[in-house]
C-alpha cells in the first residue's frame, strides 16, 4: 500500500475516535514520509506535535496503522518543514501553531491508552461522556433535567425523549451520559447507543447477509435504546420502516427510547408521517447556544479537567469571543494553551485576542443538503442524480465537488459525507476530497467553478 493511502486510512480511523478539536490540533499537516522494513516515519510540522503524538497518541496511531498494514512494527515521528512534505491529509484550514517555534514544552508523559478511545462493544457507549463532566446552564438545563427524569423513571415518563439542537452543543454527550448512568446503576440493564446512520448501515448489511433476525433482536431487546442524529433517517424508506417496528416493540414493552437530532421532528424532511408521530409522541426539548456565563463555566471546567493552567482573564476572553458551540470552545482553549507552552510564557490578553480572532470562523449557516443542491444547480443536473451510482463525468465531477465543499467549508467528517452520499464508504469521500484538491492546483476552470459555487452559498 502506498504511504498516502495507508495514512489516509489510518487517519480516518483516528478521526472517528478522537475529538474533533484534538484531531484538528494534533493531526493537521501530518503524513507518512517513509515506510521501510516495518518502520513507518510520520512527518509532523513541529516539535510540539511530535511530542504530543509520541506521548499521547503513539499506541493508538500504531494500532491504526497496523490495522491496514500488519507488518509495521514501529512508528517514529520526524519534524519536517511544511514545504518539504507531501500533500498533508488534514486540511490547512485547521488551527495552526506557528511552525517556527521550538521551545521545549511539557506534555504530560502519560500515554492515552486505548481506554480513552474505548467504546464498549456491547452498548456502543464511550465512558468519557458522563453527567459529572456535563456543565448545566440555562441553555441546556431543560434537556439536562429531562435526562435525569428519564434516568430515574426509565421507560415510564418522557418516552421517547427527543433532544435537538445545533452541532457541538452537547447532544451526544448528554445521550451517552444517560446510557452510561443506566449501566452504572444496574449492570443487568441492556443499553444500546447507535447513530441513525449506523443503524441504517447495519440494517443494509443484515439484509445482505441474511442476518436480519439477529439485527432485529439486537435492537428490539433493550431497556434503553439511544438513537443519535436521527435526522439522517431522512429519505431512507427501508430504514424508517424497520425502525418504526423497532420503536413499537420497544415502546409497547415499556422500554425507553431517546433521540437526538439537529432539528425538530417537524423539520426533518422525507420521513414517513407515522414515524414522525412516534418521534413527537413523548417530550421534545431543544438545546440552544450557551450564553456567556455558561461558556465561561464550560471553559473553566475543561481547563481544570485537562490540567490547563491559564489565568482567569484568559479564560474569560475565550468564553467571550467563541460564541458558536462547545466543541469550538474546547478547541480554542487547547490552542491558547498550546501556544503559551510553545512560547514558554504567559500570553497577554492582546495576544490571546489576536490568536482567537484569526481563527474565528465566519459563521456559515448553509447545510450539507443546501451545498449539494447548489452544486447540482450550478452543474445543471438534478440534485437527486448526484447520488446516482454512475461513473458518468457529468455526475462524478459535481459529486466530488460537493463532497469537497462539505469537507472544506462545513467540516463534515468523511464517514458522514460518505453516508450522506448514499451510504458510500468514507474512503470514497476521502478520495473525492483529495482528488478535487489536487486538481484545483492545476485547473483554473475548476477553481473558478468552485469560487462561484461558494459565492452562491456564502452570499
Ligand atoms: P453534539 O452531539 O451536539 O454535536 P457533542 O455532545 O459531541 O455535541 O459535544 C461536543 C463537545 O463538547 C464534546 O467534547 C462534549 O464533551 C463537549 N460538551 C458539550 N456539552 C457540554 C457540556 N454541557 N458540558 C461539558 N462539555 C460539553
Ligand atoms: Mg453528536
């Protein structure tokens, strides 16, 4: 396997397992520069990244690489100036640390063991999401209260519980915290967490492999079923049908169902009415964007959790400038911490403001579906045909452009992009992204096309 392909595959696994903020921070601008005699050399942009990868992620990186290339015995990290290195896989748009800095930093030398990424195979829950680390403020207190009520009256009140809100606002955290608490209180309770996309994929596989009964049993036999990001049931008739029966079975047996979604049941398009009415049958609660006090509480708590020692005003500045969501708050906190370690000094308020303002993304409210629609319009094909399984250039190019834009501008993950485009594998999305990216460099027409498409959704 070629170096680039190997790293693409390994890094896709890593991306799924680590938080977005950590991924963006530590895996940006990395590549495999050499793979010889069982030793893989990974190019990293600076000493800081080298230290973190070595000290924190090494085991995990090695494991991911060996999944695809079992003959690899060890991995080493080599600092390379960005120009020398080949195409980095992680986008340039991610937050960057000035490359020229080389101060000694002090990364805690504890390896993040597999535990940190470990998802319980039975429940699909990640133990890191707990109520203890979930900060409650006015923006999410209703959702939190409902979660607690569900916890103490499983299947009896608020059934189903439907929580919705924008990206990075804590839906997954809250849902998983419910699951983890239920298991903690009573080991005999069967709990399952699954995203709607995976539910759909598993169903497709079960149908192919004639294991549909096992599939049915798996999801109809639990005390608590958690379905994350249920909006992706949209347009999937077969999945909706199967889930409808799953729901009824669980519900009639008095078992609890919890949903999250990025929008209310009413706003989910292409969904059967009978299923929509089930989603609406219990309690529907939204999580809004955190206000300043909550943002501050979250930054303070994350700093403490991660042993990040920043002075109070620094935390306040982060909380006041980063207003989008909690994931961004975490990312910004990491970044400020990193830079101050790099420079080996305390950053002034002005310096912090400067760093943050460079990285505050312009809010784009466009959705993946809108991007697809705009791309299809631009290339004058119907937006349905963009999903067709065809190799015709007039469809393939728009499809790849749409995938590229969703990745680049909406920060979609490869697995969700693949899924969005008709259940394709994440490597397809990765390939499309890379292809457009490469072509952009030598094809001014394509560059112009993309600029115009962007104008349509950015204006
Ligand atoms: P969503 O599923 O809504 O997109 P996540 O649950 O993945 O968002 O949250 C994004 C990140 O923010 C996660 O790292 C999560 O632990 C953290 N987070 C979200 N809400 C809270 C909260 N109320 N308190 C502490 N951390 C939170
Ligand atoms: Mg989520």
